[in-house]
C-alpha cells in the first residue's frame, strides 16, 4: 500500500510520497524533502538514546527539534485502495 506524508513546513501545507526502503521513518523523509542536514541531530539523538532509560526522551527530543526546524502537523496518509486503479 502506497503511503504519503502530510506536514506543514513554516506554515505551508505539503505532501510527499514515502517509501520504507528509502527512508528510516517519516521524519527522515520530510527532512530530506526540505533539504535539512540531519548529521548533528542524529548524533545527539544517539547520545540521548544511550543515556536515557526508555524511548520517551528520544521522542521528546525529536518532537522538539522538528518544531525548531519549522515542521508541524506531521502524519501519514494511507491511499485508499478502492480509489487506486
């Protein structure tokens, strides 16, 4: 089933295609679509994951960083197989 991602970048609504074989998750996909370099972000995320006791700290860090990048309203949109031909 094809998937799309809907998000806002600096207040502008956008949609992109998502492929599991190309991106780790939807956050990687939207950052790539907007040309954002995630090198420093990924390094910090790994450090937080190694020092925290659970995924809540990593999720909170990710959510806050993507807000700082200018993203909001990030969600998957599943294509309806009934309308696809």
